């Protein structure tokens, strides 16, 4: 079959069968469409490979951080062994290193902050996502919550020393506790304020994604607003809400500057939540520049390794819980 047009030969492999023996204009449009299709395929291939490379880079980065921490911690691991994790004394002068006071202080301050922040985060999420999703007041509150996340942690530390610590000291006077002011409780309050935006923002987004027919069906059956929230909204968004809580916990575990300024910075095991303490992040920040011995420096880096592993374990447990809720 002759497929020539204006002295240019076009093969069957170049064009669809429906344009063979068509006009030159139709053939030109078909050629342009074929070239555009090939260009789209190439673009899609490049995009997919770029995403794959970026994902591999993130995996390599995390593994590189872990490998660096392990290598730098080897002198401490060889010298102290597993007793490093359960040791209750931290005395660099006598080369005695125990991470238990800092591990306990990290877990106490982070989980206490999480317990304090959850009611506020959930309340803000429900208010912005269900009761008042639009308007000047919800917009103002949403911007205020997002601003909390943008404030540098050192500002929170200064505010805690100037405002929060005296308030906690007066509270300790009234309940018969030694009025120190700084301690686990003060740092937990600071952390609770800092992590509220993470769970609140994610929770608001999840609540707004609840399908309207589900809520309208509940209202049609005579349910009140509270019953709809309790029986429809919260069960539908429970995995997302828990993911926000998990994100907040990860933020609390790694916070350094604000906690360092109000926790008291003592290497003793805290006797109660009002006692001074220390976290793994704060002791690294305080003593890293003072580490003048190889084992001392390695012990501090091993603290970072322990904090890294604790964060990974907590996130894995949280993801398992989220998967179970989702199923």
C-alpha cells in the first residue's frame, strides 16, 4: 500500500493504521502525537528513577548515621559492655559511665509530655476539623498552633526559666515537695507545649477527611454532635490520630535545648517527677565539648546511639499498633 505524502515516505511503524493514506495535516498531527507520547514515557521513566534514587539516598543516609554511631561507640562498648545501659553512676573523673539516669530521664519527660499534650492536641483537632473548619477564629487558631511549632526551642527555654519555673516552684511549695522549680515536670510542660502542633495539625487533617455521608447518616439516625464524634469521627481517624501522637513522641525524645535549660542537668536518678534530672540529648549537648578522654567521648556518642535505637524501637512499635488499628 502506498503511504507517501509530498515525497516523504512514512512507514507503517511510524503511524497508527487509521492515518495511513490520510491527508498530510492528519499525518503531521499523528506524528506530533506519537512524539508527545514517547516524550511522556521518557519523562515518566526519569521521574520514577529519580524517586527511586531519592529513596535509596534516604536509606543510605539513615544506615550511614547508624554505622557512624556504632563505629564511634566501639571504644565505649568494648570497655563498658552492656553494664553501660544499666549503670546508675555517671562520673567522668573516675571513668565511670552509666546511661540509666539519662535513659530514665528521657523516657519520663517524653511520655509525661505526651500525656499532657494529648488532650489539648485532640481538642484542637476536633475544634478545627469538626466544629469550626472555616472562619476568622479557626484561621487565627490554626496559625497560632503552627506558630508554636516554628518558635525556636531556645525561646521556649528562656520562657520556661522566666515564667514556668517560678510557677512550678510555687506549686511544689503547696504540695510539700522541695521547691527546686527545675526538673522533670518543668521540662515535660515545655515539651508538651512544643509537641502540641504536630498531633493537632495531623489530627485536624484526618478529621476533615471523614466522608460527609457517614456523618450525615449518623445525624439522620438522631445522633448528637458528640455521638457522631465518638462513634464515627474518632473510630474512622484513629490510625491518623495515633500517627500524630507518634510523631509528637519522636519530637519530644530528640528535643535538646529547651529541655537542657529547665530539667536541672543532674546525673542522679530522679526520685519523682519534680526532681531534677537529665536526658540523653541534654547530657550530650552539655558535655560533648568537655570530653577530653577517648572513652568519655565514646560514651557520649554511645548515648546518641542508644537514643537513636530507642527512637527506632518506639516508632516500630507505634507502626505495628497503627497497622493493627487500620486492619
